[in-house]
C-alpha cells in the first residue's frame, strides 16, 4: 500500500510558525496549483491546497520562503475526525515530509534585471 503525494505550486501567503498544544512547531502552507487543462470557458482553473509542516521543515520553509515562491512538497494524506454539531466528520490533511525550494520571486526579479 502507498500513501504518497507530490505537489508543486506557488505559496499563496507568507508562512508563520506556531506551537501546537503538544509543543511541536507547526506551519500551514497554502499552494496555488494551476490545472493543466482549460475549463469550459477556456480558462485555466487553479486549485488551492493547504499542507501542514512540522518542526524543522516548518522553520526552514518560513525562514527561506515567502509568498509567491515555487516549492515542491512530498508528503502523505492523513485523515482525522472532527466533531461538528455533535456529528463526527472526517477531514483530510496533507502532511509535509519534505519541502524543496524551487524558485523565489527575489531570484526571478534579479534574473529579469540582467
């Protein structure tokens, strides 16, 4: 059995790290990933996918990446139970196991100036 996901997209916001109730560092990153095909109106739709990073991965990503940067995420899908109005519902999270920094808006701007 296999539970693995690979995503490549742009960060939609700057990353902030906070501490969880259990004391580990947590960051939620949001990726904008354009689809590879056009919709019925001839426009490329974009998916926005939230991912959760912990400890060193969260720290490094918040330190070296900012809104608009392109990153690759390797991770897994994890389900959890959420109680809403006395009903149990399942929520799915993308847990980051590795984040690769692919390009930065700063480096792209420097390349354009040359």
